[in-house]
C-alpha cells in the first residue's frame, strides 16, 4: 500500500513539473504545490483520518487471505494424489478398515468423503448402492461448499472497503462545507478544494484495497471450481470401487 501511495505521489509531482504555467501561478498556489510535493505517506494517512487505519487493517487481512488461499486451494491439499492412489489400492484389496484408518490419519476433503462411505458400510448389514451414492454426494456437496465459501470473504472485503472509503469521503466533505458555512467571510476556494481533496483520500484508499481483493476473488473462484470438478470426478471413481465391495 505504501508503494502505491508513493507511485501516486511521484506521478503527481511529474504532472506538476510538466506544466510550466503553474510556475507562474499566484503565491497561494505555489504554497499549495510545495505542500503536496513535501507530503509523505504518513501525512496522507493523517489527512484521511482514522478510517485510513481501518483500511490499512483491511488490506493486511486481504493479503493474509490471499496467501492462505494460495496455500490451501491446491490439489495436494484437497485430494492428495498419493492418498487417493492408496485408497484405490486398498479398496481393490477389500481392506476397508485400512481405508478408514488412512482417512483418519491423513484428513482432507476427499478423505472425509470416503470416510462417510466407510461409516455407512461398516454400520449397515445390508448396504444399498443408492443410499451409498447419496451419502457420497451429500458429503461431497458439503466439502465443495466448504471449499467455495472460503473465498467469499475476499468478495466481502472487496465490497466493504469502498464503502468505508466513501464513508470517510462523505464525513470529510461535510466537515469541509460545514467549516465554510460557519465562516463565510473567510471562505476561500483554495481552502474548500483542499478540504475536498483531503476527503477523497479515503475513497482512493478504499479502491486500492478493494480492486486487488476482487481480482483475487475472481481468480480463486475459478480455481475452486476446477478443484470441485476434479473432486467430483475422483468421488465417482471411488464410488465404482466401493459399490461392488459393500457387505451383502
């Protein structure tokens, strides 16, 4: 976030340096320009008010969620290849107890799906293939929802951050116009413009937080869809191995 503000500040300085007419402006304009050029990130945060700290906390939370999802939303976390291969091998050898132990030792979404089938098969004397399929599909849907719902927090962050920024802008503009209304004799356009620009800082900060969060949500949404599709395919393969081995 600091790098983003630094880029904005340097861009503003270059734009002002590229306008020679501004060098011939009045003294108040020159003073205002010098103030902008000397403005640091800390000054910008202070101008934005306490809501800037809220947005900073939201940006840290968003970054933490992105890193977490990059680690968690992978095939090796959802359905480890070695675990799936070992489960298939044990099912072919009719070693249901070993399959259950494996699922308990190495928990993952695919392990929970198989474990639900194991609980049904070992707890029923006459297991039905239709009921077994429903149990697998039900647990699969639950695991798919758990995987997909995690990324919803990024969407919430992307929606809330601009609203927080807008709240700061509205309150800042109210304060600026209220100061002008209380003392019309001292009202100056430069002061009013400074107050409005100060109020807009929180909106910019809110968008800086929201845009990466929305982009990350879009990426992880596609990633979870692929994982869920693959999980359904693996569950169907395991179902074909489980159904012939059910107790009679």
